């Protein structure tokens, strides 16, 4: 009798699926709004340099960092969708950086909530 290769595929829990989808939405919007902030500041800099002689280039750093951190958070969620533990670590690091640079109480509350909820699903990650 031939030996068959049986590939065991881990099934993603429903709760983890919901968390990942919510993170796709939230982090996707974070990337979008950060990019809009970058382009908006770029347009403002262009206007100010043409008419006022000053620029606000120092204000570009925060939207650029938020874009990077939101993209990292989104990628972490994609990795957790694929049941990879590294995604959790990337997500946590990105959320800490978002809170550190964003200084928003709501960002802190949601970051802590999602870190805890993802932590409850950590056992399902490989």
C-alpha cells in the first residue's frame, strides 16, 4: 500500500480572524491617512515656499513615521492571518511605536486592547 503524505493545516480560530480583519481596516486606514498627511504637508510646503518663503518640513517626520509604523502593524496582522508568531511581535512593536510617537489616549487604549486580545490567541500561532 502506498504511503500518502498528509499535510496538516492549522485552522485559524474565528476570533483571530475577526481581530485580523479589524486590524486590516484600522492599520489600512492608518496608512491611508498618514499618506494623505504627507501629501497634504507637501502641498502646504509648496504653497508656503512660493508665497511665504517658509516651509514646514520638520512637520513631515511624524506622518512618515506613522505610515511606516501603520504598514508594519498591517504586515504583522497579515503574518498572524497566516498563523505566524513573528506577526505578533511585529504588531506589538509597531503599536508601541505608534503610541510613543502619536501620543493619543485612544491609540493607547486600542493598542493595549488588541495586544491583549491577540495575546489570547498566541497559542494558535506557529
